C-alpha cells in the first residue's frame, strides 16, 4: 500500500539557514525529490516567491523564503545532477527558480508532460491525476492564498504540503506506465526542452518588446519605430522597478500613442490614457516620441508581416495539420506532435530560408525530427520554396 495514500502529509516549516542546509543535505542523499512553489504575481513583473515545497520521499519540508538569507544549499540541490526533480506543470515554477536563484532544477521531469504521453490530455491537473491514480481528492480551497502574507494557516500549509506529498507516488506510477510504452526518451527530451524555453524567456531582449504588443502588425514602419522606443522603455522600467507592464502603461495605450503620435497631454487623454499613466509617465512619453522622431527612416523596423496574411498560408497549414494527424503514432494525440504555433514556426523557417542549425524550429529537434523532416518536404512541395 502506498504510504502517501494512508496518511496526510507531515511537514516541517523551514525558517532558518541551518534548517535549510540540513534538509537539503538529506534530500541530496535521495535519487528523486518532488518540488513545487507558491508565489504571487499580480502587480509585479517578477513573481514573488512565497513558499517552496520539497519532499524527498521521507520528509516534507516547507521552505519559507521570506525568513532565509542563504539559499546556497538549495541552489546546490537544484543543480545536483544525481537527484531527479519531479514537478507538475512546471513552466511557472521554472521561471520562479531561475529568477530567484539563477538556477533551474536539473535533471527535471514534469508529470504533466508524462501524462500527455499516456493519453491523459495536454494539460491534466495534479488534482485530476491524484484522483485517478491514488483515489484521493485534493482540497483546493487554499488555491487563492496570499502566499506572501504571514503567518500562513495550518490549512494553507497542509494544502501546500499535499502538492509534493502526492506528486512523488504519482510520478512512480506514471513512470511504470510509461516504461510499457516507447515514449520515455521523448518525455525526457520534452522536459529538457521546457528548461531551454525557460532560459530563452528570461533572456528576452527589451529591444524586441514591441513585437509582443497586440496588433503591432497593423502599424507602419514609422509607427513601429515609435512603438519600439516606447515598448523598450516600458520593459526596462518594469524590470528595474519590478512592476507589471500594465501597471506602467497598458499595451493598447502604448499602441495608440505609437499610432497617433500625440503632441501634448490633452491629446493623450483623448486617446484614452488613464490619468495615472499621464500623471506619472506623460512627460516621459512625449520625450520618447520626440526621440523617435529623430530616427532615420533607414533604421525603422520592418513592417510586421503576419504569416496568416500570406496567400500560401491557408493551404499549407491545412495540409500540415492533415499530415500531422496521419503521421501521429498510435496512442499519441496530434497535439503532442505539433501545435498550430509550432507548425507556423516551421513554415516561417522554410519560407525565410533561414535553415540555420542554431535556430532550429521545435519540430526539427529531438524525437519530433523525423516527422518534422517530412513536413519540411511538404511545405516545399506546396509552396515551391
């Protein structure tokens, strides 16, 4: 009988450097540990870490990051190549670890990714999997906790402990099921890909922030030059002050400023900018517009061409989606092989004739490559590229 199914998790609250060092040393003696984080990210650019959950198969430790100064033992555990770290739906947790400690948990395996290869859907929640495999219903009542506020109640701590207490036995069951399939290597590669994507997210270039503004493609090169200056400034302010982008100036307002080039505060108000945005940043925005007006037309960004506007697009994407469905191995869903986003990434790569091994599309990496190679040939046949 699985012990985690018989008992509620017993946990220790870790609040000192000494306690953290001790539990990390013990965890490093194990082959596998479960990890999770609790954080809030409402008004800030970076997530505020409120709690770290660690289960090494013997003890659950709830690490209070607000009380601990020296995290070097934990960073060492994250980096320990002899200890597999199990997470669930890890993308946000990975960003938290990278931002807080400049270290990702390696090696890492994500039980949500494992579940995909067992036909359990692309985004199976932990509660659903625990119910299905362990026959335990997780109480999600503390989901909306403010994890920065202290003290945390016993109910909140119990909820947090459960996320790793049940994660470890779930991993062992999924691993056993996966061992009966040919997909263990693919799962490992997709988990490694998740780590790579996290590094890329952190290294995002502020000078490319304008590309993330909705409807930027509708702007002409001069307007894009304004938007680039504005979006770069906003991104740098957000990082420096740890403010959510929308708490500085909303994206739609930034777009309007770039489009209509207001000459004064009154015209900004007419465009719909809030009094707060104008009071704090109005003068700066006008300065940035003046700065943008000095940019040479030779240095304007190119007009953004959406791939969906290309006359070849509809036939190509439809044909690729049909190919993916036909090529999907038995037991997997086509969504695991390729999403619309990754198909578009592949089409762009072929059409732009980049063909650089340094910037390979996801469909040409790892276990997907044989299918990706077939899709590349299909794109070239359809579009005579």
